[in-house]
């Protein structure tokens, strides 16, 4: 009974927080950031890892339908945005109420000798629910409606506790109830993601970031205390994510440092240096400059435009455009532990070759733009080495982290998520050439940077995919997407963009087929073995430092701007 009381009181976290803060300035953006992470995070962890691990695609479909229905309603019905959000919120509350009843039933069925962590986890994960429901209903309706919603959840918890042994409990825990919860959960995520922005300045964005960090900490606390629960897919997913992140952290820290040093100490005459020689020589110079930088397509697009406007030869600029997102120092260092030295060398060689050929073949047929005048410097003094080093550290731990952190988190998360599904080895059953073509085409519309694609391809290779298919995906994935093709179309015309896309796919397929024909099967580290090994002390310390850099980026930019890197790259920007 004491656990039931604690579970009911946990739902009052929202109004209690508001009461304690006394409506202070800054509470709203902090709560907004908290809710934007808490609700999607809870719904994701409750449904997605178990659905993928069990191969239950109906749950994933229900989540997608629940998210898409309000979007479709808003687009087909004029002036229905407010009503659609209201109905989606009501549906989401119905699902949360059913889940609250399940929580109550779980508490009632626990044996006296059950691990302490199980009821504690049930209570901890209700804290973000209480805060989120209070915040969302207050914004959509009013405080009275929010109080009624919390009362409904409390009553549902008590009802589930009371009826745990009845037939109603078996109905509530059925497959149909799970699909219902997933559908309305998707609707609730839609409501959260389409809330208006509360932050109005840098200080509010920092508060928004701190709210998001608080939600992450609470979610981790709620799910990591469930380690003694049997067959908990969410906890297993978080464990795999932790080990993969720790394995990657030292390489990423070194890469960020090197990227900052390159940005600060690269000679200013690099554009003139790229003009020497013919198209092949120019492409080679552009490729050499672009390879080390860990910058995704979203970051290389303005750099490419700048190079073109400054009069860089098209062959060099085009090779730079391909080489920069294809492979950077972070991707090279990540590839060694995750893909193995053989695949890493092949990746480096094919990326350089593709950038060279595309620069010569596609860029060599384009006309150079007129050189724009460079702005005169305020002083003729050259910065001292200490100032340049300080600038390198600021760039490597600031700007580069801002552009790459969301994509690296996405890639590591996907790799940790799909590992159980890929353990069946179905990828190894694909025909030798068909798998290369399939993954080259899959990479074409997929927006992934070289670093985030590395753990994803490691998961594929470790479960039977041919090395050539993995190489083909690593070629088309980072360098071909809508934003890059749009830039090429605007600068050089649609014909040049189509030519570029066709060349990338053809070279990716040719490279993959050649790798399989010449090298055949290659030794690849077992991703399962990586996720079972405990991180070393160096990896744990590196992960703490890397997490600090990522969290600093979230606080400095705010959660919406941090996630905006993904939204813009995926074409979801409003």
C-alpha cells in the first residue's frame, strides 16, 4: 500500500514544482525542455526497443499512425490546428490512464521478496509523466483541466491496483491494449513536438537545455534501476548504448581536438593552392583538404558555396564537397574499433577515390564562378600561436560539436536499437550484387554523417552483410541528400545535380562489387562482443568528457536548436 501511495503522489510533481518556483521567470522554458524530452523518451523506451527486439512491427506502425493522424488532420482541415491538438491530447491522456492502471496492477502483484528496484522504477518514471501532463494540459486548456487530468491518472492507478487479479487486468495487458497505447502515444508525441516555443532569448534557451538534461537524468534513473527486471528491452537498449558510446568516446574526443587544430592552422592560401594543375590535380587537392574534417553535409554546404563564390576551381570544390562528409578524422578513428582495420582502410581508399573521380568527372565539366572580393582585414597582424590554439579549442569543442553531436547520438542510438533484430543474420542471405545495389540506394536518401553511419554499418556487418554493401552505404549515405542536391541545382543547374547523383550511385555500386570480388569475406569485430565488454577506465573518463561537451552544446543552444540540426538535415524544418 505504501508503494501505491507513493505512485499516486508522484503524479503531483507538476503542480508541486510550479508551486515551489512561485511562477518565477525562467520556469516555463525549463519545463518546456523537460517535457520535450520526457514524453517522447518515455514513449520510445516503453514501446520501440521491445517491438524491434521481438519483431513486432505492428507496435511501430501504431506509433507512426498515432503521430501522422493529427498531422493529416491539420493539413486537410483549415483552422483545425487547435482542435486537432486538443483531440490528440485527449487521446494521449486515455493511453496514459491505461498505462497508469497497468502500473497500479504491477505494484499490486509484486511479491514481498521482490527486488526494491522494481517498484522504485515504477514510481520514478511517473514523475516525468506528472510534470508533462500538468504542463501540456495547462498550455492547451487551463489549470482546472490539468487538475482533472491528474485526478484521472491517480484514479486509474488505484483502479489498476484494486483490479489486478480480475479479468479486467488480462484485458488491459492484451495486445490490443498495447496497440492502443502505442497509437495514442504517437498522438501525444505530436502534441509535444508541435508546442509553440517558449524560449525568447539566450538565457531562456539555456534554461530549456537544463530542463532537457533534467529529463534525461530522470529517465536514466527510472530505467537503470530496473536492471533486476527480467527481459527488459529498454534497459538492455540503454546498456548497449552506454557501451557503444564509451567505445567511441576516446576517438571522438581526439577527432574534435584535431578538427579544431585544422580549422585554426590551415593556411589561408588554400584556395589558390587548389587552382594549380588540371582538373584531376585540382580534384586531388580538394579531396586532401576535405577528408580530415568531421563535418556533415549540413556543414559542408555553406563551405562549398563559399569556395565556389571565392573562385575555387569546380573540380576541387566538388571533390571537397564529397570528401568532407564522406570521411573525417572522427569517422576514421571510430572505424578502427567498430569496423576493423581492413574495412577501415577500404573505407578510406574508396572514399578518397570516389571524391577524386566525382571531382574530376562532374566538377571538371562545370564553369568556375567569378571570384568575389575578399573583405579587408582590420589589422595586418597575424594572431599569435596561443590565440590560434585557443581558437582551435573553441572551434573543436564548440562549433564542430554543435554540428555533429546530434548525428552521432542518432547513429549510436540506431546501432544500439537494431542490434537484437539484426542478430538473426538475415542480411547474410541477400544475393552478392543485390545487397550492394540495395544499400547504395538506401544510403542515397538517408541523411547520416560519416561518424554516425559507422556504428550503424558495424551492426550490419557484424550480422552478415557483405563488406561491399557496407562500403556502398558509407559512400552514398553521408554525401547524397536533398540539401546537397538542392545546392548543386541552385549553383550549377538541375542537370549538374542529376549528374552528381548518378555518378555517386554508380561509383558506390562499383566500389562495393569490387570490394566483394577482390577481398571477399573480411574479419569484422563482433558488435555483440563490443556491447558485452565492460568499458575501460579510459573509455569511461572519455565518455564523461564527451557527455559534458554534448550537454554543454544543449545548454548553450537550447534543445530546439540542438534537435534542429536533425530536423533541417532530414527536411523536417518548419
